C-alpha cells in the first residue's frame, strides 16, 4: 500500500525483479481499451500489455505489421486513463525501432509521454541491442521479446514454435545480450518448455511466457483469446477461461428478438 492513501501501490520494474527473486509468478494480459482496462485494474493482475496484437484482435487486420505508432499511442492512452495500479507496457509497432536510434527514441518517448506507458516492448535479439541500450540509457524501461516475433512473420514463414535444435543456443545468447543491454523483462513466445526454463535460469531479468510452458517467471495471454471471443485462432497453448463470444451473441439475439417482437422496451423501461 502507498503511504498516503489506500490505493494499492503501482507495480513497477522493481516489483518484477523482486517477484523473480522471491520465486513468485508475474501475470500479464493484453488490453486495448478503457472498458476492459477498468476491469483488469480492479483485479490482482500485475501487468497490462497494449500489444500490437490489437491489429488482429480489435482492428480487423490480418497481422500486426500494419499497426501504426498513432494507433498504439491512441489505445495505450485509453488504457492509461483508467489504470493506476498495474504496470502498463506498450508494444513498439513494426519498424518503429529499426530505422535509427533517434527514431526509436522519439517513438518510445511518444508511448511513454503521450500514451502513458511505463515501458515499451520490442521484438528481436542481437540486431536491436543498440536500440534497447539507447532507450534504457535514456531512462525508458524496455521489455524484450524472443521466440515467435510476429512482426517478422514473413521472415519466419508462419506462426511456429521457435528455438528447436541449433536455434536454441542462439536464443539463449540473445536473451543474455538483451538482459545485459538492460531489458526489465523478456517475453518468450512459442518456445519449447525446456529452452524457456534454461533461459529463465540464465538471466536475472524475469521472463514472461506465452506458449513457453510453466517454467517462465510469468505468463501472458491475449485477453480476447482467453475470454473466448470467437476466433479461428485456437493454438495448443491457449486456455479459454470464459466464453464471452457466446454470451455476447446470445444477448444480442435476445435484444433483437425482443425489440422486433415488441416486448422491449416495456413499461419498466419507459418514462411516464
Ligand atoms: O502483441 C501481443 O499481444 C504480444 C503478446 C502475444 C506477448 O506481443
């Protein structure tokens, strides 16, 4: 609790490190708007990621590549307005941190200053270490992301498990490089369980897995996927904790039926 009021204290980069040291798991979910963020804020969840999965999940795009900086800032700000407890991480979209150090810093600053994020997330290993270092040195907390990195989908050739065979040593090396450059957490996406465990043991920075098994320091899922919004997307690692898609469809069908049948609005919902 904070000293000055009864508001729970904000989850920070220090909280994440302490969790790892104490062997306590970290929880993160994606979120893209104020309506859902208000609910997550009242839970005991530690972190919200305004992920560029927003492209797939709420903007109707076919991948994350067409998500823009302006869209990320707009949605991050919506989540920031209604949160004061969770740690808020915003994805840097495709190519917003690859062209130059200067542009990386300008774009990360926008997500922190205009969006209200507490950290930015970037995908990739050795190639982006200079950008990570520059942002960290400028005082911007950075979350790394290895394994399946959806912004490189055309290079990877599909949404497949990464780090099998010879690739494993490379991923361990890149995780160490990112940790050394100063990332405050590292997302591991679609990585074999054993490799995720090895990486988590090899670095002091907390790892947050999605499709990486139970041995990472925390877990993240895409909110709409775990809530059961209808989607073709049904990977092995996903657990659906609700069937909101079905609940919403049933509510809409009932509303449509009642209005067309004349039973809504009734006297109860009308002013005399
Ligand atoms: O954009 C996103 O939702 C992500 C998570 C899958 C980690 O990067």
